[in-house]
C-alpha cells in the first residue's frame, strides 16, 4: 500500500507540475519539474523520453495482443513487483503483479478482440521514472461480439528496471460504454 501511495503521489506531482509549467519542448523547465537538474543532461533526457515512448508503444501493442489471446507481450512490458497498480475502464483498483497479471490472463482468455491506440501522446522522463499521458481511442468488443467505440484518457507510469523501462501503473477513465457492453457494474 505504501508503494501504491508513492506511485500515485509521484503521478499527481508530475501532472500538477506539468500544468504549472505547460507543454514545452525545451528541457530547462522539464529538468526542474522532474528533479533532474543534477542527474541528467538534456541529451540523456531526450534519450529517456524516446525510450519511454517506445515502452509505451510496446504496451499498446501488448494490449492489442491481449485482446486476441496473446498474453506474453503484456507480461514482458510490465514490472512484476508488488507495487504495480492498475485502475482500468471498469473502475476499481488492482495492486501487485499477482492480481494485475491474473486479470490480464483472464481478459486474454476471453479473446474479445478490438484495437486501441494511444493518441495525443505526451511523454515526460526523468532519470529512472517517467510517464505518458494520452487518449486511448479505438474499438473493443461487447460480450456479443459487437464493436464498441472507446475514447478515454490514460496515464502510464514506467520505471527503469534492469536497464529496461517497465510499466508500473496504468490508469484510464471509467468507460460507461464498455461497462454497458460487457454488463459490468462500476466497482
């Protein structure tokens, strides 16, 4: 629970600071916002941003693979620690890899299909932690196999683990259209 609070506090701090500093391409304000004035050169931050974007792309590839029953890419992009968390489009919260991974396995086995893409992407990087914000747009399938349009905001948090960016948190808006299509009550 302590780690969940830490992850959420970091995300809230990053979001609050990004609103304060605004969207920008220069790294002067970015360095101060992410606490990187002494740890990273502007070139290292740009490299980390590119690497986090790649990890984020891998997450959406893994998510779409999961929709058709392929679970391994999702297992690969996520950290497997007890501190990982997910708050998805059906509400509720899962904490720890055992719970998060079990939910992914359950969703993968259903093979609902569909495809979701990350649109309007913004990437923020530090030396060993970073996050992305975007709008997830696409289609998922109802339990009857009918397409359901989705469009909701998402935040993905990554940290450096054994030289790779691994996902530690995924958060989306609640999706009333998916809840209705799958007969799920908000948790």
